[in-house]
C-alpha cells in the first residue's frame, strides 16, 4: 500500500494542528457554530442526533493491520467499543466528544490516517474495486490512480467550496464493482484501439434525491492527462454548477440540464487550456506510486480441488458464498462479513477489529480492505488456510455465509443516529434478517442486493439495489417505499417505485411477499434483478398490492 | 475603514466607492462596477481603479474590459460560495493578470490559505475577523500537492 513520505505526513500533522486550533476557537466562543460547521465537516465531523459523529477516511478502502488496530483503539478509547464501516469504504465513530476529536486525529496521523474531506462540499474519498489487484478480470490495478487522485484532491485550494459534495470512483476490471456510473466522476481503465491503457470517463452519476446514471464524456483519456482532465471537470462544475438549491447542486443536474454533448464540450474546452500544464502526469510519478502496490510475495501454489473439510456443511456454504476468486493460483479472497443477523450492518467491535488484524497478519500479508457493501476483505489468503481462517472468523461472528445474498444488506445508520433521517433503517434490517434466517433458503435466492436508506439522501444506496427500501416520514410516522430493479453494476439502473409506501409493521411482510413472487416467476438460476429486467415490475406490483 | 490585509501586513487604504454613483469621481482611488468600466479612462484616471466582478461573471470574456484595473475585487457573497476561487485562478494562470486580486464579502480567516493559493493578494476581511491573527493564517500548511498561483509545480515534480 502507499506509504507516506515526510511531505504526506507533514500535511496530515499540520491538519491536526489546524483543527485543534479551530476546535479551541469554537469552544472558547471565537468561532460561531455556523462557521465551524463547514470546517468540521471537511474533517468528517458531524453533529448527529445524540452526539458528534466522526468519519475517518480509508482511501480506496485499504488498511494495514497497524491501522486496523488503531481503529480498534479509537473505538475503545473514544467511542462505545464500536466502529461502523460505510458505503464510501470509510469508517465512522458515533460517540466522540468534540474536545477529544483533535486527539483522535493525532492518533490517526500516527498511523498515516486522517479524516480529511470525508464530508463537506469538496472532493471526497476516492473509492475503488474491493478486489483491486487480485481480481482475475482486471486490466490494471486502479489503486495507484486513486492515490494520485487522493493527493491532487487533498486541500485542493480551488475546489474546497464546491456547489455540493463530489465523489470519484475508479475501476480497473471488466466487471464494475466500484459503482462508477453512479459517481460524480467514474473512471474505468480500458485499452484503446492502439493498445494503450487509459480511462473511460463517466460524469454526472449520483444517488440522493434525484438518482442519475452517469454518461460517458470521454471514451479514452490517456493516463498522463488524468489530473488535468479532472481539474477541467471540477472547474466547469465549480463555476457553473447550481448553488441556489442544494438538492439541485450536484453535477448530475448539470448533466441533465445541459445534456451530455454540451457538458462534454465545455469540459474539453477548459481542458484544452490546461492539458499541457505542469499538472500533466509523468511516467515516473505513475511508476513511483505503482511501486507501492506491487503484488506481495506469493508462493507458487496450485489451486486446490477440495478446500478443507468436505463434510462440514457450514464451511462449504461459507466457501461457496464468501470466498472469491483470485488471479494467483492457490490463493483466494475472503469476505469477512459484518452482516451477522444480530448486528447492525457494517458494525464491528474493537475486539473483532483486533482479531481481524491478527488474522490478516497470519493469513493475508497484513492487509485488510473495507468494501462499499460494508464488509471487510482479506484479499490474499492461501486456499489451504481457508478452513483455519473460517474457524477463527466463526469464533468472532464474522463468518456469516451471506456475501451477496439478501441479508448482506447495505444500510445507513438511519434514525438510530442520523439527524437527517426520516425513519429507522437498522431495525428494518434486523427484522428482514429474522424473516430470512434460513441460510439454505437465502442461498437458494442467489444474488440479491437489498439496500436500505432512512431518508431520500440515499446513503444506503437503495436506488441501485435489486430491492431498495426508502424510509419516509408521513405525518410523523415512519413509512417505507419499495423500489426494485436497481443496480450499480455494468448496466447500472435506478430501481422503480412499486407503489404506495408501507407502514413500519408491514414492510417485512412486503419484502417476504416480493421474494416469494420472485421465486415463483424466476427461470432457472436467474437472479432477482434479471427476473425484474425480463418481466418488468408489474407482476410484483400486482402481488404486492393485491 | 475596511478590515484590509495582504499576506504581509494590515493595509491602510481609503477608496471612494463609485459603484452606486451615476458619475465616477475624477481622481483618487475609486471602486467601480463592471458596467461602469466602459465610461472609464483607466490610463487617464488620476488614482487607482478597483473593479468589482460578481462571481457569476465569465471572467475570461470580461477580462479585456478590465485588464487595466489596479485591483480586481472578486466576491464571496457567502464564504461557502467558492466560485471566485476559480475566477482568481483563471485571472492569474490563464489571463496573466498581475495586479492585485482582492477577496471581498464573507472573507474569513479559515479560507485565507486557499484564497492566497488561488491568486488572491489582498483580503477585505469581514468586520469581526481579527486582522492580526489573520496574518498568521497564510502559513498553516508547508506542503502543497497542487500547482496553483503560488506554486508552479505539483508536489510530484518537486519530491
């Protein structure tokens, strides 16, 4: 992974000092809350329903075990023993005290971490494919480019007060696991007809109140032009993005208003002026950053035809569901699920974190990844170690065999913590878990993404789920709207609303009903999403509102 | 008296604000609006000229009419409205303006560092901002990843 040099370290250290000063001015009354707010947000500090919430950046989801242990330490010392992984591959703490936040940031800086730009109307943490570097279908590892973007976007002086937040995702694989089409900018590494590798550039995707699938503004961008092109997009957006209404301020609204061709022309026009500027990337810089992501020292191993104990059904189910292919023979990637039925999706305790760190040291070159689906991954596990690893993960309740299944839900904190929420989401996830507690049935349902958002800001990505649940407030009561047919994959699509929303006590029944309908209507092994795409939403609608 | 600084010191300047006037003063340091510049003889004017540019103006298109100004005043109607950062960079990097670029409006201590990076050279602080302390805010960070008005090369070419 990328290792800070003295420059990177200094910038993070000076940020801690700056924030220390801002917090002091806030506490002694020299900085009004209204002006402190954007400053703390740019450091990931929210003021939630019960307490402050601190969001810590995990650039493109990658952590070493020293960092994982620090996250555990922070959970224990400054929180109630929990950390919560988010859909931006970041981690959140729900109970820090304002006065303690500079100390937390100092602790983070000691392991080359920070909370810079994890909120606010600026460029946020760049996300990527959770299987970057190990996926068999990968053209090139996207993480060096994510790091290059991280450095360029950190404290970018021109883009600190954008019309709205700005999210970038990069993938290097054939299959898009980074949801690039629902990001403000999505980048996909690809080859052009001359065989050179560069980026396909999507602009204007996003979720929130107005979900939009992004459009391609440039089919091929040479690597050296990555930063100048991003700078051109951001400048056009900063100057011309709407600022009169925060719900119409994302770049997706510009895309809709201007159309793809016009927006692309404006970007190209700006880019012409700066493409040959000093910001043009050099081969040396790309190679320098790529060196940090060189593959670990894999052993020469053969793929195993039998993994561990054939008779142990629990283990075999886990292998089937949670073990993913690896480009090196004899290795596998393992999903450490944070979706056990009895915990809030994405939550992990300090002691679980420490155990995961131990296991990563023992079995996966000391590295852990956070995924946008709110799980962790050990990406480089020897197949022959899988059984031992499974036992250890089982001991800490992180081996629920449901990766990619209906119970592997993405779920925002909802009204349990969030001051924006209209409705609870965590208790809904809990209820759905109770309804789908038979693992055989869950596996029979196959790949089924179910996402829950507690309000239309859509942090739970409900629009891009095969089944999406959106919490709404109707005259002070919690209701839930159901969408189906969404996906953040290669053929990204926004789910369609089925009809009137359901009361809290009805929603789990409705989901059960929807799933039963699918089971009756599916053909062969067709996943839920494909059934919806084949037959449309009407058959589901009819059943649900019969 | 505006609460005015540059990156080095507190400035003591007095300007006559002619923006609302029908007739522009004949001499002295004056502030004018962009729709007044066509009546103005920049070279013949006896004193300095500052032009206020709204933050939704296309600065590139406007520039030929204001390039002789001594001061271009860019606006922050609210500190969170960041359009003038891009206008400043265009003025410095693209258009080569060498005069004073002044930040006006909701100009607060915590934004000075990036304003300076984008090419602002003087700052009309909001009344309640402490000018002495503000002078310390230009040195918050020693490391700059990006090229901008204050640094021609990105860090990756200086490492």
